[in-house]
């Protein structure tokens, strides 16, 4: 019989403590404050209990007890989702942050990655063999949420999304059963996990395909004068998608960071940043990357050959744990002149130097996967535009969130209509409709979720970002 935890969480906490190897952290526990912190300092949720699972057996036991006691459930991977979806108020957090092991098989070119690992964990292990799989650009980002929502990396046009590189995964479904899932086993779950993986179970490990890359890569980071923004954006509309698939270029409206390696007079100056790496041997990079360096007269050109690990952590310090963040994104089929004008009009009101607008280019390997081959619904978008507000001072909350929402609303007429679940900010986690997130795949995804979780144990996680 169901025993709602909201009324009295004690019996569930006691049962978890009696069963788990890992710590069970309730509100009286000394680690509660740290355990309920996620990357976004804007999030202030107070779960009743956090079960920090030590291994798959702990996850099975936690899911079994959750089925018995029926708390609200959330799952914590890397804790990076800007909406704070890793946490739930008054419920149970299945916390995977102690499950971060990575095993690399260089011969088969496969990495087995536990569900709570970060991209730093993965990249540092795979780079020992000069191998990589498409992963996050900020190394503290979790593999779990990133991959289950899709996962757009700097190598996406060559190697696909992170979810396209999953060969198989191990998942604990709502019935407490550990299932190995691949194209050949539980193919319906495998389909759902790739882009629609919120709320289908707890993924305890992923097997990722690896590609030869690194230890050094050719990388471009060029800061162009902000006065050139309109011209560069207009060029970008046709130019970026026509670049070879070895490059997944980004254009960023930003302010030059106060990095000691950058001349001080440029710190804080608004700029247009062209960014990319060559997905192949560093010595072959120059030709394919050159066009990104020829978009105008740079304020600053930091391009060169650099360790892949350095690229993958190069902006970590600019997005610190505990800062305040809000994010919203659009998919775009085209980048029309009116859309560019609207972008620049709103960009002029960017609230803080830490805020930025990122235009990612898709296509290539991302678009070659059929729209119904996985639950990821945004295969045909040529671009993804994310509006990322960042700030420190809580008195800026309203202004910063208002700016991101305002810009997103203003750009809506130019967008393809889909919502990429990984870039949803606070309150958008339930605001985006299922159709926006999963398009024509929503019906099939609902069926998969219902067949593995008929009682809706993970229903709240499915609604969240
Ligand atoms: C600074 C920054 C940079 C980013 N850069 C990129 C980028 O370049 N490209 C991109 O595509 N995205 C990017 N993102 C978005 C990122 O992909 C999402 O925030 C993603 O959800 C992070 O995963 P996580 O495991 O850390 O999240 P969490 O907050 O832990 O989880 C997010 C969601 O995924 C679920 N989940 C997580 N792990 C598991 C698991 N093992 N099993 C079942 N469910 C799980 C959670 O329940 C939750 O609903 C970035 C985010 C930030 C904050």
C-alpha cells in the first residue's frame, strides 16, 4: 500500500538506512546543506531525503522502497540542469553523485560510464587513449542529464549528439529490475533514452562509442568587435551550416572575460566570439578552421593547437558552482534578417557580463539520424540558440530572468517551435509542453514510459527538465 512520504518521511528514511551502502541524508544530517546544493545557486529546494547510492544495488533498493512508500522522486546526475530538476521539495532524491566510475576499453573503443559521472571524469579517462565521445563543454556538467536529453557537443556535426553515441545502457526501471538496453534488447527503452530519457528509470551506466581525438586538437576562439555583430550574424546564416562536418561552429554574443591571459583593456568589452574545434588530427585542422578566423578583423585571436582536455574545461571558471543562472533556448531552421535584428535589439539589454547568447550549428551527423529513430525531436533544426543569463547578486534575479524570457518570447516567431529539454530554466521545467519537447515522438514516448512505469513512480521526473 502507498505510504506518502510528504506526511511522514521517517519510515522511508529508516528503511533506506537499513538497506543502503551509501549515506542517507535527511534534514538533520550534517551534509544536508551541501547535498541539496546544485550548480545553479538560484535553486533552493528542500528534499525530505537524499539517498546517495553507492552502486546499482543501492539504486535497486531505493527504487524498490520508493515504489512502496511513493514519495515524489527526482534523480540527480551531475546536478547541472539549470532548472534544478535534480532536486524535489519534500520528496526523495536518488543521488548518483557517488557513482562516477569510467572504464575505457581502447580496443573496442567503448567507455562504460556510471550514471553520476561528469564530463571531466569521462574526458580525463578517455583522453589517456587519445579517444573521446561528444560531451559537455563545461567539464562539471553531468553525463546523465546531458545524454538523456540529447547532448550537443563541439564535435556534434561529425559524431552526432551524445545520445547518438550510446551503444547500450544499464537502467533500473520502476519495478526495480536492472535492464541492459540496446538496439537489440528493450529497443523501445533504448529509443526513449536517446533524447527522451527523463522519467523512464534510473540509468546506472552508459556504454559510449569513442572516436580518435586528442590529446591535442586544433581550436579556434576569435573575439570580433561587437560593431561587426550584424554583419557577422548575416554571414553566419549560410556560412556556418556550409562548413565541413569536421567543425561544429558556435557564435556567441558575449563580453570578453576578465582572464589574466587577456589584455586588461579588453576585459568586459562586448564582442562576437567564433568558436570551434576540428574533429580530427590537430595537424590537419588549419584549413577547415580557417574560415572562422576570417570573419573580420579580430579584437583577439586565441586560436591554436591545444589539449582537448583544456578545451573541454576552458570556460569552467566562468560558470562557477553556486552562481545564479537562467536559460532558455530555441531551435531555428533559418537565421532571417528580422531574427538577427531582434537578437541584437535584445542583446543590447543583456543584464550582466556573465550573460551570453550562444548560437550552435547543427546538421551533419545530427541530422542524418531519422526523426523517429530516437526520441530526440530536433534533428532538422539548423541552429540552436540558447539565451543564458548568469549573475551573482540576488537583487538581479527578476531583471536577469526577465531579460532571458523577453528575448525568448521576441524570437518565438522565428523559431522552429521545439524546446530542447537540456536548456530549460527554472519554471520552464513544467511549462514546455510535451509536444514542444518531443514533437511527433511524444505519443510513442508516453507509451514507453507507461509500459515500464504504469504507476507513475518517475512521472514527476518525466515532466521536469
Ligand atoms: C554550464 C552549462 C553548460 C552546458 N553546456 C551544454 C552543452 O554544451 N550542450 C548541451 O547539450 N547541454 C549543455 N548543458 C545542459 C546540460 O546538458 C543539462 O543541464 C543536463 O541536464 C545536465 O546533466 P546533469 O546530469 O548534470 O543534470 P541533473 O541536473 O543532475 O539532471 C537533469 C535531469 O536529468 C535526469 N538525470 C540525470 N542523470 C540521470 C540518470 N543517470 N538517470 C536518469 N535520469 C537522470 C534528472 O532526473 C533530471 O531530470 C549545459 C548546462 C550548463 C549548466
